[in-house]
C-alpha cells in the first residue's frame, strides 16, 4: 500500500507500507454498480477506513481496514446480516506487524510500471518510523 506524506503542507513524499513478513493482505472495501441518468452503468468503489495504528498514526489519522486471509472470507460472506459482527475485523492492523519506508516519487504515477518504485530509498526521513 502506498501513502503520500505531506511535510508542512508543502511537498508530498511517497511511502510504502507493507507487512514485515511481506505477506499479502486484503483491504475491506465496498463495490457497487448503478445506472446514471442515461442508463449507463457506473461502477464505484471505496475503501473502508478505520482508526490509524501507531505506525500509520505518525502521519495519518486513519488507515484502510486491512484484512487477514481469514477475515477476507468473513468480509465477503453474503450470509452475514448482523453488520456488528464485522466490527472485530475492521480494527487497525497491529503496527508491530507492519513497516513503512520511503520510496521513489514515481510510485504515485500510475503510468510508471517498474519494481523500482517500491524499492526502499536510502533517505533519513524523520516521519517514517521503522
């Protein structure tokens, strides 16, 4: 996951956030298709946000709800009718299981397609805690 950190409201710096074990994770989201005024389908999606954990809280007040593989199955279960039952999986992910590091600026350009944009930069950035 990539974040853009703002320093003093002036310049943004890209940061990559990963699990320390480099495992994959899901993010809770909502997807809907509806029809616009012309009857054309409009596909929309949004990430479900939660309170930031201490790592992300260094530079953001909230973060996407990260899902473990088990939580992904539960999140996608259409049989759940009690939405309160989903509260336990929509909590901040444990900060001690995550790492944030600065990456090269092209990560925020969707036309830039190279693994170079996720390599850790050798920079001393005070707001990035390891």
